[in-house]
C-alpha cells in the first residue's frame, strides 16, 4: 500500500489533532509495528509526532490539564471546556516557538521535584499574558469558550494560570501530604498555601481545587485542607468556597449507594468488583469527612453521613440475603419433613440452573470484595455469619453428593457431577481456592464400585 498523499495526510492530521488523548495513545500502540513507505507508516509517523507534542503539552499545562474536562459546566467543581488545552497550546507554539523548543529539550532530563520547572512555568506565564492581551485568535477563543461554560470562566482560567507555578511544585508532594499526615507534610502544605495566597488574596480555595484535580481520589483533598486549617468545622467550610468539597463527598456517596443497590447480578465478577469498590469508596469518603472535618451528628454533613452509613449497611446486608437466596436456588435440595432440618438431600432431578448459578457467583464475589470495608461499614458480623452458614451448607451438600456417587446413583450421575462443579466454584468464593480444589479432587475420585452379578459370581466362584 503506497504512502498517503499530502492532502489525505492533512485530513488525518486534523483528525488526530482533535482526538482525545486516549485515542491518540491507542493509535500509537496499534501502529507501532507499521514501517516502510506505506499508508500505515505515514499515519504512524504522524501519530508519533502528535503523541510527543501532547506529552510536552500535558507537562507544560499540568496545573490545569486535569481541570479541562467535558464542557466545563460542573456545578460543584472548577473545570474548563476540554478544548481550552488545545487552543492555549496552539497559541504558545504559534507565538512563542523558541520557548516551546527549550521546554521540549528540558523534558528529556526532567524529573519532578528534582530538576527545574522554569521552562514550563515560563510558558504558563506567557499563556496568561497572551490571554490577557487577547491579541491572538487562539487565546481569544479559549477565553470565549470558558465564558460560555460559566460566567466567570475566563477570570478563573487566568487565576489558575497565575497559580500554575505553585501548583506544579506541590503536585509531586501530594502523595506525602495525603498519606503520611506528619509534621513535615503539614508544614510543606502550609507553606505552599502561603505562596498561593501571596499571589492573590482569594487564591486559597482555588489552590485547593487545583490540587484536588491532580489527585486520583479528589476527596482526599480534605486531608490537605485539614492540615492547613487545623481541622476546620463544617460550619466554617460550608460558608466558604471550600464547602464544595463536602458537597462533592456527599454527592459521590449518594451516587455510589445507588450503584451498589442496582448493580447487575448477571454481570459476573466485573460487576461485583465494581460494586465492591463503590462500597470501599463510601466507607473511605465517609471516614475522611468525619476524621478531617469537625462535624455534628445532629445537622448538616454529619447528619447526612449518619443516614448514608445506615443506608450502606442496609443495602449491603440486602445483597447478602440475595446471595443466600440464589445459593439455595443454585444448589437445590428437596425439603425435609423435619421442621428442624432446614435443607434436605440434594435435588438432582434437573441440572443446575445457569441463571441462579451466575447470580450467586456474582454475589459471592461481591461478598469477597467487601471484606476490607465490612468493619468500617457496620456489616462485618452479617458477612461473617453468611460465610459461616454457606460454608456449613456446602460441606453438607458435597458430602451428600459424594455419597450418592459412591453408592452408584446412576440415574442422576451427570447432574450430581455438575452440581459438584458448582459447589467447588462456590467453595473457592466462600473459603479459598484450596477448598475448591479439595472438592474437585473428591469429585474426581468418587467412582462407584462395579456392579456384580450374584448368579455369575456363584458360577465362577468369585
């Protein structure tokens, strides 16, 4: 296949330049093997150039990069339209090419926290200067779409660019500030905050919002706010722009609770893992809000957290009850006539119900995923009781099936072995893989002795 013409390459270049970062990264990986003078090789070289350019752009504009998402209209977070990044970067390349080249050279040896940020910070300052001047088309367009997204969008963008140097210096320290919570981390966070408010009297809330955008878990910004402000009260935070952090936590918890209550039982392990992570998220966010902000249980955020914790325990325990229900359907038994005996002998008249098995496996995966958050969530006792009950029932069920196979139950042998496979899988989820392997080995060795014809035995003397 011949190389693309310049006209077609220009079309592809336009498409690549406007594509999201994830798409460009995917193309970069997919075309890695393309070589020679072919159409794919031409596209590969174009994508490689764009990928390098975006790497530099994302480093230079790092302080605002994670804030440029969607349409920039989030009511609880300070964000800008995603197009802002590209417009600012094109403006810098068009009107300050030499400075961009110097930043590109500096990127080769760049190590956050060790090497200088000056080349990147200089471009941030030039971007702010160009935006304020409004002389160039790209910069004017960036301000216009920010104002279209929110009334003070352009003002906020300029203010964030002014704080770029302080935020860039703080970014590589965030793991220490949110993790260790020691005196050194507290002092460093307070010094950075002091540098931010020295730039502008109203820069404090904006500084925290920019740091929150850099965190993988934005709600952890409460740890830094608490360190800088010595565990503020809810009343103080709620009356300032920082109140958005508490509101975001409560909104995240409400969304997570809805997801836990509605996750797809037919979704298998992935759905269970996602729901389990949402349980972890609720417990972690609730714990952080209680730990790093002084709350009252009688009103406001504290009262809402009490309600959410009760809802979480209720929803999760409801899922536990569903697990027990589908367990009974997946491993059915004929009911005993004795009232004290909950389960009778295995019912082998039909093969395992795939829907009940799949849903029970999903729920048992979920039970396993919430083991770390069960204590904080208030459902540890219910979880332990469920696993103990199911474990005992599995032991009884497996023993019954093994006995049936050993005594020569031929009519339903195929069903019995199918149920043993299900029981082995359940054992791995209720206990561990060793328990599952033990069931599989016992099932493999459960072979009934051959039937002996008594007449033939007498004739042969055996």
